[in-house]
C-alpha cells in the first residue's frame, strides 16, 4: 500500500512537470521586423511610329486612277515600359461606303440603291507582316473586320521585352480582274490597332 502511493505521487509529479513545460513552450515566440518593404507596379506602354505619325488611319478611294491598286505602310512598335508584353494587332472601324449608285453600278448590282455597304473592301486583300514576314491576311469586306485580329491571336505569342522594337507592315492589293462596276464610287476606311498585353498566368484577352 505504501509503495502504491509512491508511484502515484511520482506519476502526479511527472504530469505536472509535463504540463508546465507544455504551457511554457506555448509562449515561445520569435519576431523580426523588416522596415524596407516596397511594392512597385511595373509599367506597360508602347510607341507606334511611322514617318513621325502615330495611329495613322487608312483611307482607300478613287480607285479609278489605277486599275491595279496596291500600297504599303510600315510601323515600328516599341515596348517603352518596364514589363514584357504580348503584341496584338487588329483592324478597327472598318467601313465600306456605297456613296451612291450610277447606272453602270445598278446594272452590275441590282440591289445597289437598297444596300448602304460598298463592295470595294471585298476586292482588296490586306496582309500584315511582322519584321517583313507575312503573318495574317484577309479581304477588307466589312464582315471580315475581326479576321486579322483573331488570326493574329492564334499565332505563337509575339513578346516584346522592355525597350524591344519590332516592325509591322500592312500591304494591300487588288487587280483589275477582282472587281467591276459594282465598286464604282465605293470607298473604304479602317484603322490598324496595336496593343501590348501584360504577360500573366492565364488566357490573353480576346483580340477583337
């Protein structure tokens, strides 16, 4: 009986000591303060320049001056920010204008007077090249406005690092066999838009 009490007492002491150690350990802490935290947002900006003109619009008209029409325009696109970005190119504000109907046009296009959309763009093919290599192509019909952008978006991503420059060239052409009297008096206009999109882990915004 006496021995049982000793073991019980020892057992109680061990439990108490163990509890004390556990309680003390719960207050062990370590702390460091770093006072030089700094968060800086990067920048994404670009410059598009051609003959000192930025964001130059296109206007194609008076096709009667030359049956075989063609033209070209080149821009230097530079990433002027501090972050890499994906270069996107698309058409904007594509408008084909009918501009009235004379007798010859009415013979070729019986619905001319009811149709406010011109046919000139459908006869002209636009190619867009990167550093001299054609990448995407489309006619300039109003219904095809999104094709250049969607096809460009499907290319292997074109990444511009900070201060990196690339050249983008648009060249267009048609020949006398591509159209007839249905385009008389027609004209078309459109913009070529450039965008840099910050690289992120996720899908690139739609290029349309």
